């Protein structure tokens, strides 16, 4: 349930928001990522005892306590403040200034920073911890959850019929949590099962050791699912008979999330109920989520049985991947010389000769020293070492070519453009900017002078009194006017609220 809702919300984020949230995981890509991880664990240890805002001394003390329990805790050096500041730049923690912690004038003059987890930063940290704490043997399908869902649906119908708002909210919240746990467990189990099935060629003993327990676990889950699906379908219909809209209104009224409006809470509970209903009710032309889970589990059982048959036949016939490799090794050892052994190895493993080329990247700091050659970006290789294996020389210096004709053309274009600007400026000085339509050259001059005037403006008592912008030909002044003004251009109207333009020739412009 929560996975589908979370996925839809994640798809609505734009690229900028996605980039900002991926910055929260920057500490996992640093060279000393283990130190950053233990620093965050120390802050989480303090957070668990309700110490939200901590300083460097608190974090150092927490890491010392962790070092007494775990040998893997790294030594904290003098750069602890720098590491906390780096985490604050990434957004995983917040840095605040707290002068009340200064016990002396010297400490007050220094920066007294305190740190605390940000909401998204704590979620990123717990996500990393969940990945590190994941174990393959913990994956399972929860077959006992269906009885809990059935009881909650029946209690929900009774509470909605009796008008108990708080009980409706509790039962819907519990159903949401139980469904979220069931979906997460089933997805994790099938992903883990796929990894086990694809990796049993290297370790078939592990698979054969647990095959009976695995098949029994999946078979019991399917039997429990088939037994409860009709009951859950009827329970959902009984809840709907008591009034779905009334139930959602009661749940939204009892919901005490302060950062959501009443309409947003209503939409959220409506979305949750629709997901729950889609799991256990069958619509025409569509399959329920329970049916998809049943089909995936049945396919997994078939795959396990097929793999078990394959392993059994391989052990019975004595031919498997290990025996093939042993036979190949015997053939290679029995070859008459090294050339024959190399030819046999090349044919068996499809190896060919390759010329290895390498070089330094233009920006070495962008490439992590822990990146493998497969993951690192490629570089451009010159044609000479690619063909001959020798480094390319600088070659003969080439003469510097001066294109005088192109320079002359550019100079003429610049003179013509400047002359056109001067002519447009003279026209503005003579006729002004208001009461007529400015052409493109005059518009460019007005916008340029207006930009200079706004950049050099002075604000007096919170208001802009006047501003002036000029070039070597004309002077533009912004004069306050209560009704404002507008300038007509070939591309449209330029509105000037509260001001009018005054244009005059600059003294000495005629002589220039």
C-alpha cells in the first residue's frame, strides 16, 4: 500500500527536487564514508534519548560510548566539526547557532554550532541503515497476516456503523500498516528467492539444504491466501455497505496530522482505501492484488521445483558445472605445451588478445579513487598509440594564421552597429520616448539606458526618487509620476509604473 502511494509521490517530483534529495546520500560516496556513518549513528544514539540538538563534544562522547561496544568505531580526530559541517551542506543535518552554550567570552567569540537531524536527512540515514541491516534469511511471506486483516475489516464495519470516529481511524491505520508490511515482505521474499535461484549453480548445497522448508513455506502461504481471499472480499463489501464516504470523513476528522488540511487528509484516506479495496476485490477486466500475489508465488514454486529437478538430475548423472570445470582443467594439464594450453583456454572461455590503453582524465578530482575501470568514464585516446602503441609527439609547430579579411568584416559590422545606435540615440534625444512607436534600434537604446539607470538607482526613505542612465550620446532620467507611463515599441508596450522617461542630448555629444 505505502509503496504504491510513495512511488506516485516520488514520480511527481521535478528534477531539481530529486537532485536535492539525492544529495542526502553524498556521505556514502566519500572516501571516509565509514566515519560519516558512525558520526550519524552517534547522533542517532543521542536522538534516542531525546537530545535533539547536540554539539561536537556531545557527538564525540557518543562515539566514545559506541567504541566501548563496537570495535569497528573509527577514532575521532580534530576534523569532527568539518565532517558535521559537510553533512549540514548535504542537508542530512541542520546547523544552528546557539550562543547560550558559550561558557566564556573566548568560547562566545568562536562559533557555537549545534546540529540536529533534518526530517529528510533522518529518513536517508535510516534507509542506509536498513540496507546495511538487511539479511537474506529474514525474508518470508507472512501467512498469518490475513486473519488480522479480516478481523480489522469486521471491526471497521462495526465502528463505522456505530459512528465511532476514533475506532474507524484506528482500524484504518492498522489496516494500512498491516498491508504495507505484507506488500514489503512479499516483494522482498520474491526478490530474494530470485537471487537464490540464479545463484544456486555456484552453491547448490545451500539450496538443497533448505528446499523442503522453502516449498512448505510457499505452499502454506498459498493455501492460506486461497482460504482467506473470499472472506476478505465479503468483508470489504460489508464495510462499503456501511458507507465509504462517511467512513473516510470520520477517519479524516480523527486524523491529527497538523501539516495537512482537511481536504488533503480526505484525499489521502480515500487513496488508501482504494488501494486496500483493489487488493481483495475483483473488478471486471482487472485482477486484484491478491491474485497477482498468488500468481507470483505459484510461478516461484514452479521455478523452485524446476531447479530442484535440474540439480537432482545433475547429481544423479554426475555432470554439472563443477564436473565440467574439473574435466576442462584435466585437459589443459594434459596439453603438450603452453601454446596448446593457451589455445584451449582461449577457446573455452572465448578470450581474445587486446591492446590495453590508458591515460589520465582531464579532471582527476571528479573520479573517485575507489571507482573501478568498468565504472569510471572513458577518456579520449590519440590515434597514434591506438595503432602503433607509441606515444604521440607534439608534431611540428604550425604557423599562426591571421585572417585579415574576417577581422575587417567584423570591424565594419561593429562600426555600422555603433553608428545605428548613435543615430537612434539622437532621435530619442530630439523626439523623446513617449507618444510614438520606437523601432528596434531605439528600443535597444532605451532598454540599455534603463538598465543603467536601475543599476545606479538610489532609494530614499524606502522609495525610489529618481535615477539616471547615460551613454556618450543621450541621458535618460526616471522622473516620478503618480499615474506611471508606457512606451510603445515595435514588439509591444513597455509599462513604467510610477515613473516617466525624460531623454536629452548629452552635453558635448555633438562635438564627439
